[in-house]
């Protein structure tokens, strides 16, 4: 194999792994955001409406 082909394959593998990590981090972000909104909604409810 040519050196350029080896580097290209390695970069494609790295790109796929980074895309998977990015997808997982976005899932974590949205889960944390939902719970943060629920928490702050509860705090506002307990402070002002109750």
C-alpha cells in the first residue's frame, strides 16, 4: 500500500470515531438540559407559585 492510502484510511477511521463521540455527547447534553429545565421549573414553582 501507498503511504498516502494508509494515512487516508487512518484519518477516515478517526473521523468515524470522532463522529460517534460527538453524537453521544449531544445525547448527553440533551438529557442534562431536560433535567435542568425540570429542576429550574420546580424551583420557580416552589418559590413563586406555592
